[in-house]
């Protein structure tokens, strides 16, 4: 399992930040309700969105 934050959507990809590094995943494996800032748990070809992570910078 990989856990990260959805950073943005770029064409057919969802860009997810994992440990400070971004990685592209196929947008098609994400639920339609997924949005920028949501926490995503990625297990193979399945994604569970657990909600937004509030972070102060």
C-alpha cells in the first residue's frame, strides 16, 4: 500500500505526493469524487480516498 496526497490532475494522470516526491498514476483508477488535497491509499490498481489532509505550511 502506498499513501499520499493528490497534488493535481494532469491529463489522464493523477499526480500524488508521496513522502515529498510526486508520482503519476492513471486517473482512471481514482474514484470520480477524488479531488486535489485528498489523501489516497493506493493498493495495486485500486485507490481509496480517505479525505483531505489539512496541513499548515
